[in-house]
C-alpha cells in the first residue's frame, strides 16, 4: 500500500504561535493559565495543554480575578475584550495575526459608512469574533443563495470580508455573486483566506491526482479540516476526516492501493505518524512525500513572553 503525504500539512504558523503563547505563559507565570475557548480545534492539543496546567473556559465570567487569560487563535468579539478589561484580567491575545487583519479590515470598512457582509459559517468562533468587531449590523453569508437573499439596496455601499479557513473555490463564487448583485462594493479577492488554508487545499487537489482515497487528520470542529475532506469528495475520491488513528476503519482500505494523507492546520504531526503506524499494522506501507510548498512563516508571541526572567542581584 502506498501512503502519500501531502506537503504542506498540519500545524500552521498561527496555530504554532497560539500553542506557544499558552505554553510560555505557563512557564512564565505558572499554572493555572485560563484560556477562553479551545486554543485551537484539536482535542489532543487541548488535553496536552490541560495536563500542563491550562484551564479552558467558554466565558470570561468563569475566570478568577487576577488570573492570566489567553484568547484563542480564532479571535474574540470586542465585548469579550471589554469584559476582560473591566475585570482587570491580564490578557495574552493568541488571535492569529491573519484573523486580526480581517478584524481591522471590518472595522475600517464600517468606519467609512459601508454595510459589512461576512462570508463564513454561522456559529464558528472566528465568525463570532469577527461579527463582534463592529457596532453595526453584519450580514453573514455562506452561499450564493445567501447572497441572493440579501435585501440591501443594489446601490448601497457594501463591503465584505471572509472567514480565513473557507474553501477557496466556494468563496470565489460567493464573491462573484456579491459583485454581480451590488454596484458599489469593495473587498479583497480571496486574500483573506489564509496562506496555510490555500496551500493545504492545493496540496489535497494534488493528492487526488495520485491517490485512490484521502484521509484527513483533524477535528470535526475544524473548518479548514472539513474543507480538505470536502475537496477530496468533490474530486471524486472516498475521503474521510479522522481525529486520530483510532478512527481508522480497515474496511475503507479494501481495494485501495494509494492513500493520500494530510492534516488540518490544527492537527499535530504526531497524529499523522500514529495513522501511518496504524496503517502499517494492517499491511506493508510504502511511504512517499508529495512535493509542495515549504512554509517558513513564523509569527512572534507577545513581547511579555519574549522577555527573560529577572535575575536577582547577589
């Protein structure tokens, strides 16, 4: 059985930065450190950080006074920032810089008097955080049909931003529908979909050219992982989203000679290796690496976590 690994796959720079922030906060300030929402959408990552002393909560009200607090990589609404400030909580913001860029765009568009359309999926924490950036209505759309249902005037000044982890193709179609419906509209093309999401989607399409089946390691909560699986199915291949090797069903492999293996941006590499070992237990594996983009982008953690502890004078 050939197992072909996508390149790139797994952790992106935003996820690495978010995890580093929690780990360095624990090193600098000691346990516990409170994290609002899962730092990234991966159970294994969350459980590992819990074991080190991180406590995950859904609301600021669950955090004790004075406790060090981390906002997740998905970003938060301005109301959450205000709540933390009113409580005097020392906050470390692990919002992905590419998500923060979308927040800034949304605020700028609204400040110029434009109605804001957000292309994204309802209920996703990144979407909730982006919608909470402005004190004005935000019109959420996911499909071309949603665009058609908008009741805004054809000549109203419109702007749009996008969730960073969407399907490039689906988003392009929605943007085209918006531009066809409204005459006074501004917004990026697909540049708000982060580089890591685009690279991983391209890699899956390349996998589909050489594989009989696609396995995506990632959480069902992870938007970008779900998109990778959907692309495999769109290309006509059986495609499965698995949290780890325990989700692997041997019946999927019947008649399969080449498996394309990748991982969402919040899945650690060790989960990929565990899946490979699980496949080896089922039969001989010939491991191959698909050529692809080498990512070397790094995002810095907050300056307070880069400073060295003071050394007491002798």
